[in-house]
């Protein structure tokens, strides 16, 4: 979609909803250097959310939507869970269909967009919770990776089924007492990042969303690698403060505590050789672009 | 004046995008001797399909693999084997959300495994075409023909058609897209046939020219936005309905479901125009009528021939579409019948139940004979059922104990 498409006819501008006017005049569609720093200075692609106050998922959503490199040509696929309560507020096309089938939907979607728009970039990004990604949808998560489907899978890992009220999930820690794990979970947290690497993902990161700059970096890398090379996977800790007994203002600290070097969300990444090469090329081009811009500014001054 | 129409232009295989009415109703036909599976391939070759997703399950595997050959030849945009029927139907959904014309095939247990997807397809208004080559679904394992899965499909909000012959199949695959892609319909189509009887037998089928194909699907005629970011994304709702336990939420869900079923009703006029009615009748003024769908109709024809030899006149009603349900047509066609015989290839007799619910004096309906689990339906057992109804003594068939 070019920005031309969403231009409002001048005669009708004043009767369009203010949210829509904002989207057209102040959103960052088409801005190549968009990122988390735009938050608060321009129209965000998420208007509001219906998550709990202080939910780290809401932060993650804002950072991710600010960081997508190409939102004007990005389609997102969600699944059932807390994330599905947010997507209706998001200003990129997004699909919710069933619980756990997100990577299957994304496979068909990406292929259809490739058939319909040859030579054009259409990014597909999946965003789903850990129940959808690792439990009910694990088959389809892995099979999309085996097939080398060219889209990004983001898992919001809150280590339980939040939207249904805090039941045990595969990504829950061993020993945690939860609904449906009345004597504590009896097996280890599933090692999906390692499984993703072995399943053919070219870029895998396990981290929290405590640092927006880090989220921006990994989102951009994951989308670029998926676009050019093959599947990518991000596992982002977005704790369910409600179900682990924290207060609204304690989500950030919970993430910081969990990303310490010995903790389960210590930053971990895996990058395949072709992906390393691609990211190096992109970094070199970015450097060149910035140098040229700097030169231009100094000339003008 | 300049036109943006693709009619008359060629696709990359050199096929001419042809006005579907010209292609289906006027273009010359070539008789060809093909299996049902091969006929599916030939129809898809001419249907300008963008994406086909396949999964092996008897008896649809051959057709699904043959369409792979079409992909290799360049007739289809993309094709791959999915990981299960549930996943395949979700992959089909993704492709249709992205604006592609989508084709797939399944059967029996695969239909059941995929089932969660079908009401979602209908609710999302995705005009996917799914061929269902019916087979048994229950334990003990059977791979043989049995139409019980159709009774589940009938409640999904999909269009459901039941082909009798390979010729039906050939024509209805293409006509099916034309009906289901109408803006006032825009629903998925389950195009069913009886597995093996249609897929694995050879028949003479009159094919349209191979150098003509349907115009491509235009996703911007859909009543819901295509998920390709080519039109402005709207914020769909202030709060997701699932969050709300209130009247607005319930009313929204209710009206959406009503709209899906209204769209099935609106498909009626298009289907009648394309298929020359939702039912076909022969000698509908006879006292005894055989009413059914699929190959039970073919067996009924044989029974009618056998009875005619004995001077007993029996008429026939072939039901072509189950959704939309031709209730009015059946009521009219059966109004003078004293006995309505409903032979079926399933144990529950869903067709007889549907008919009973549609006509006055439903005690005229004789639900049977039924065969299931892959048994064939010899015309003789239909003959016997009719004679029994008429009070004519007949020699008991071996094993029936009647």
C-alpha cells in the first residue's frame, strides 16, 4: 500500500474521524527509519488496548508496531488469547481465525501475497501467545519452519494461559503451581528457541521487552531475514503480572529480574550464516546512508 | 473506450480468459474418457486457481497429486503439501484472506479433523472451494464410500453441493467458483461426491476447450476487506466483542451468523441460473418417487429401469445442492407422490430427515435403503424397498432377513 492510497479527498477531510485523519497525516507509514523513538511524537499504529493496566504485552505491542520496518505492506496474523483482544485496535491488516493455527494461516497468506504481488515486498508477521505457539499450535509452528516459510513468528511468552485464567502451559517453569498444575508443573519449560534453531529458523532471539531499543533491533532483523532468507523466531517475555501476583507497576522490574545472565530470559540469539551476511550488508548500507545524510546536513549548514 | 477487462487476454500458459457463460454454455465440448480424479484436474486446469494445498487421504489423494502436476506445468500459482487437514484448511484460509482463489480436497476423517476451520471460513466469508470425496469416518477404520460427513458439513455455513457424476464434478468446480465468489454470496463451497464411485471410475466427460479458462478471482469484490494492505486498514471495533458480555456483543454475533445463512439463500438465484435448478426431476407425477443425491441417484435410476421392466412406474428427484436446501422445489416435486423413497450411503439417514422436515405428510417418506461403511447399493434393494412399500411380495434378498 502506498501512502497515496490512504490520502483523504480534501472535500471530505473534515468529516473523517479524527483517528483516521491522524493515521493519514501523522502515522509513520513509509518512513524507513521509523522506530520506538517515534512513540509519543507521531500517530501510533495501535490506538488503545484492552489489556490489564501495566500489562507488559501492551508495551511489547507498542514497541513492535513502532519498529516494523514496512507496516504499509505488512500483514499480521494472531491467534486466540490476550493478543487477540488487542489486534482489533491495530492499524495494519491482521487476521484472527482459530486458536493455534497462526503459522498455517501465515503460510497460506505469505504464499498468496507472493503470487499476487510479484516483485513487491509484502511482509507477514505472526504474533501469538505461548499456548498458541508451543502447545496447541506446535505442529504448525514447527512445520512452517521446516518448510522454510518466509515470515516472522513472535511468541509472547507469559509462561501460562493468561486469557483463560492462568492455566499451565508448556513454556511455564517447572514446579510452578497453577490451575491445571495443582501440585506444580512436572516438566521443564519447553526449549523452543533451541528447537527453532534446529527446525531451520535463521534468526532466533529469546529476550524480554524491558528495552525498547532492543525490541526494535530484533524486530527489524527478524523481518529482514524472514523477507530475504527464511523463517525467524522471537520469544519475548511478557509476564502476566496478574497471574504471578504482581502489581501493575511491577511488570518492568519482573522483566529486568528475569533477563539477568543466569535467568531464563537472559538474552540469547542464534543467527544462521546467510542471515549474518544479510544483516552485515544491511548494517553497512545503513551506515552509508547515515554518513551521506550527515554530509548533506553539514553541507547545508 | 479503454477497458480494464481481462476477458480475451491470455494467461502465462496461453489460455484465454473467457466469459464464464460462454465457456460453460456455448464453447464446444470434447468427449473424454477419464477417472473422476483426472476430471478434477482438468477442471482445475481451466479454473485460474492461485493456490492449492494438498494432503494425502484416500480417496482424494490422486486428485490432490494430479493438481501438483498442474502446478509443475505452471497452471497454478502455488502448491504444497500441508501437515494435516486442520493445518491445510488454515493454510487455505490464509491464502484466501490474502486474496487468492484457493482450491483443496479432503475426505472422511480428514474432513472431520479439519472441521473447526469450516465455520471459520464461512464466518470470514472466504470463497474457498473444497472437494470432499466422501468416505467412512468412524471406527473401525474404513476407507470406503460413505456420505455421513456431509451431514456435518451442512451445518457449517458453507455452500454444500453433491455431485452424482464426473460430469457434474467437472462443470460444478468451475460454476462453483462463479457462485461462491459473487459479492452477495462470498462463501466457501464444499463440493462433495461419493468417494471411489466417482473418483476411481472412468466415465465419458464432455470437456470445455483447454485453451479457455475462467477469469481470475477479484478479491476486491469481497464484502469484507482483503488482508493485503492494499486498502486502508480500519480499526475494526472499539473493543473486541469477546470482551463484552452485553447485548451489543450477542447481537453482533447473532446477526453475523444470520448474514452467513442469508448469503447461502442469496446463492440460490445464481446457482439456479448456472445449474438449471437446484434439483432435477424425471416422471415426478408418478406415485412413487426416489429422492436422493450423489450416486444413490444413479442406483435409483437403475432401480427405476428394473421396475419399468415389470410395469411399475417410478419417478426420480435428484437433489444437486444441499446448502442452499431446495425445500420448496422438493415440496413441489413430491406433492403428488404417495411414497418417497430415500436411498442413502450412510447409517443415519440425514437426507431422509431433511426431506421429512421440508414436506407435508412426511410419513410418505421411507428412509432407506441405507448402506454404509463402503457397501454398495445394488438397485435390487431399492426395488425391494419400493415393492415392500407398495405391498408387492418379492423374494427376500440374501442376508436381509426381511
